[in-house]
C-alpha cells in the first residue's frame, strides 16, 4: 500500500482578502420586478433596455432550473443582492480610484500588468467598472474599448442594441434570462476593419460584497480582417454565504478576422459560476478560446462557437482544476453550420481532494456543413480516490462530408514518473506538482507569459497537500 | 388496435443538454402476446436456480410492462458447472402484430455458454420486444450473439442485462442487417474482481431506418476490463444514436475500459449521434474512448481508385466489408450464411 503524507493547504491570501463594505448603493436581496426596475432606473437605461430586462425576468420565472448538471440547491436567489454600486465613478487614472479599491487591484497585479503588457484595461468592482483606460495609440487606430453603460448611451448605442443578447438569448436557459434582467457592468469592444491590436486588452472582475451577484456583459465585435486578443480575469474573497456570477460574453468575429479570448477564472470557493459565453464566426474568421477554470464552488461553463461562414474556424484549449468542495462542470460547444469549417478542442481536467470535474461537450454539424472537420481531445487526471472525473462528450453529425474525431482518456499520475523525479532529488509533492504542471502545459503555453505564470502558481497552490 | 404505452427507454445514466435529444428515447409500444422462440438444439428450456431476482437492463425499468408473464414467452438455458454448451434461438414476432419474449441464460462456475439469438423478419409490420438476462458465475463465460434481421416496418426492442461474478466474462456480438428500426439496450455489471465485457456491434442502416443504442458497463470489481467497439455504416436518411457508458465505481481499482466507434456516413440525409461517456470515481483506472465519424478518407479512395473503382463502388465495398468483418465472427456457418444473404438483399437495392 502506498504511504500517504499530508501537507497543510497554503494560505490563499493572494486572492482571498476582503475590503470593508463601503458600497454607495445596493438593491435589496432577491429578485422582483421592483428590484429589476430599480437597477434599470439606477443605470438610466434607454426604454428598450428597461423592457428587455422586465421581459427577461418573466422568462427567468418561467424557466426551470437545469436538472442535468451539478446541484445548485445552495443558491437561493432570495438571498442574492443583484446590484452593488461601489463608492466611486469610473476613472481613467488609477490615481483617481479610491485607495481601498485601488489597493485591491494593486494586490492582484492589474495596474502593473497594464503598464507592462496590455493595450487597455477595464476593472470592475462588484457591479460597476471603477477604472477603464485604453492606450492612446490603440484608440487612434479606431479601437473602441469602453464600459457597457457608456456604449449603451454613446455613439455606439445602435451597435449595442443590434448585438446585445442576440447570440445568447434570454430564452437560452434560466441564468441567461437572469443575466438579461439584472446585468450590470462589463466591456464593449469594437475593432474596426483591418485593424490588428498588437497587445491584448484585459478586463478584470472583482466581487467583494458577500452574498452578491456579478452579472457583467462583455460584447466584442471584431470587424473584417481585424485581430484582437482579449483577456478576462476574475476573483473574489471567500465568504460563508453563496455568491453568484452569471455573466454573459458575446463575441462577433467578422470575415477573415481573428479573436483570441483568454480566461483565467479564480472565483472563491463559495461562488456559483453560471456563466455563458458564445461566439459567432463569419467566413474565414477564427475564434480561439483559452480557458483556465480554477475557482468556484459550482461551475457551469461551456463556451460555444457558431461557425456561420464558409471556412470559419474554432480552437479551444482549456484546463479545469477541481479541488476540495468544488464541482466544476465545464466544456465546450461548437456548431458547424457552413461548408469547410473546422474545430479543434483540447482540454485537460484534474480532480483532487474530493473535487468533481466533468467535461461536457457537443460537436454539431448541420447538413450545410460540407467538408467539415473536427477533432476533440480530452484528458483527465485523478489525483486520489475520493475525487471524481466524468466526461460526457456528444456529437451530432448530419452531413456525410465530415471528418469527426474524438478521443478521451482518464487516468492517474504514474508511480514510475513520480519515482523518476524523486530519484533526481525532488520531494514527492514537487514531483507530483511538476507532472501536473506538465499536464497543463498545453494551456499555459497559449497564454501570455504573466498569465501562464499565474496559472502555474494556481496549480502549485492547488497541489499543496495533495500527496496521498 | 392494441393500447400503446408511451415510455422513455435507453436513458443516459447522467443527463446532458436536452436539445441534443440524447437523454432518452421516447417510444410507443403496445403490450402484446408471447413471441415465438424456437431452439434448434434443445427441445425444452432449462431450469435455472440462484438467478438474481432483479437485474438492470439497458432499455430500462419503463419497459418492464412489456414483459409481464401473461404476455411474454419465457425461455431459459443454463450451462452446468464446467460444462460447455451452445444454443441457437430463432426468435420471431409470431402471428401477432406485437409480441414479447424473455430469455434467461446462466453459466455456472467454470462453464462456457454460447447463445445465438436470431431475430427473424416477419410477414407483416409489428413490434417485437425481447429481454435477455445473463448471469455469468465465477470463472464462467457467456457468449451472446444477436443477429437482428427485422423487415421494413418491423420494430425490435432488444433489452439485455448481465451480471458477471469473479472472473466471469460476457462476450457480446450484435449484427444489425435488417430494414426495421432497432432499439437496443445493454447493461452489464462487472460485479466482482477480474470480470470482463467484450462487446462488438456492427450495423448497416439504410432508408429511414433507426438504430438506437444504450450500452452501459459498470465496473464494481477490481481488475475488471471492458472493451466496446461499434462499427457501422449509415446510408440514405438512416439515423443512429449510440450511447456508450463506462462507469468506474469507487473500489474498481486497476480496471480498464476502452470504447471505440467508427461510423461511415454515406447518405445525404443521415443523422449520426454519438455520446461516449466515462464516469470515474476511482483513481487507479484507465478509461478511454475514441470515435471516427465521416466519409472515406482520401487515402482509401485513392487505393480503390488505383484499382479501377469509383467513389460509390469504394463506399459500398467498404460498407459491406465493415459488416462482413463482424459476420465472420459469429462462429456459426449457417447463421453467417443467412446474414450474408440478408446483407446481399439489403445492398442489392439500386445495385449497391
């Protein structure tokens, strides 16, 4: 029998620190037409948006809770505060952001990252953006990067109205409807025709208020022949009450355009992460998803791509790490609905300390998707015998001119590999962490260096105390 | 007109998105009369003792209503300790439009039992439901060969359940070469150490034929092994659903499960749905699945082209060859010939 040793979990204080609640305004907990109306008034919505919110609430009330994924019994909407406005307006300089909030983002490394390697940053604190800035040279190219509220009222109002929740409709599922009713914050990006944004834009979402929900909306339109890398990060301190994240990301990738959307998700482990992400790709366009899921108590997360134009492409590279108390149901969906489209999906998942990781996917090819190609590869690693790892991949192919491949593997770390590394001087813990980092290498090499380092740090954090 | 029961069959052990239409299959099935079961080698069925009182099956509990004793032909076979036994069952719909049968097969310790089940075409449209329950005791082996040759408008519900004790094995071979719709549920429990399942399914579907499969294997024992291989061809507007689940239950250490599927798509209106599931609650196991779905690759087409065959000829040759590879494994010359004749008849349409 293998000898087991135990190492204490290390302090997660990098992410798990709390600010005093100094919010300027928050609605009552729960979800009623009055609360939705208050949010709409607070945000000075145009009339169409106010109606949209109330209609979404009706859909929410009529839509059943999903019965096919992890349990969300611990989430009671009557206890969730859906709008918390921080005690500041959005600023374009970090020096103008109140010290406590600024310090939060300093500790998370956001201003430093902006200085070093980003073309623009949006920082959301609870329900509103507190900082937004884009480099002058990027703005000079015609790139629009602003908060959703400004976009909704400014010169891009028509564009927002044309695209807002058209890809992810409130009727999609219960939490898309919830998002439609109470959304707040998020970013709007427009990259004009032929413009290539050389360095990434980033939005960072921080939820500080206990028992609150964050419902940011990200709308990105990359026009013909344009190119963008967008990075999304998120974190929250841990509380004893449930928090909720039901954001929505809608990505429109134009003809021959390319969009890379990278996410490192590190919500606290009391978070219900019921997020929806979807991309629509036109002829010759390409969407690249890079996704790392480390946090949350429960996750439902399946970025979806609709390959609408001839020759559209999708690549998905993802990793999910489910530790103690976590049930992470993650995966990907792709619909091939035009000829010559292709998709490549490569995912890894790791379960330890009783964590549950489920990879769930679907690859669909319609009759119109002649000469479609798709390859799916998913690998799962079980680090102990109290955890769980499931794979539930589906394929629905309705054209004969298709080439669809799928492979999946579930297994554990080989004792031989651990022994090999230990014989070269590593401790067992370091050896196992090293093997897991190698397992996650496909994802980290797709990220900018700073984020790859963060991801490897997260893996190292999670691997502490993993021996046994 | 018989009263029809609406039921959900072939339920996926864990649900996924409803819009995929894979969580279950809804059918309407009437409760009918006993079907015909003719045994070629034996004049009477065997008494079985110690058979499990309850057994899970692939089609699921809702189909129990179809197998009530008064409307079901019951038949059983048993191989005694250390015995090697073989039986061939010809199963027909009978004179009724709707009929049912239930077969129990047990292999005692160290025994080897082979059961051939040939589902014959009927004279008229109808529904035939057959449940086969298998019990492989310690160190025994059951080989179940099912040949499904139902005619047009003739539906078949084939429901299989199996329990394997220590070092017990089930070898399952299914060949679908008829014209009628087939609903196929298989549930195997590898309850004790070193138990195993080897399952092979071959099919050729045409016109608007449907083949709906739900294959589950649950690994309870240590060092258990499962291999699942499903290969087939869809022509015209044929539709196939394949649900294949390997479930490593906690405690099934050192077990291995592998599942592969290859589907050749040859029709403009085909629908192919596949969901190969692995559940894993045990650390020291190896589970894998792989699927290849689509048309013939360029290399194969080039190979045939170099031998003077055009694309259509190449496709039909490959479709035939895929199924013949399974037919050759049946292991009974008479049945193999019967299936080949049926295959020729199926493919003869439009000079395929």
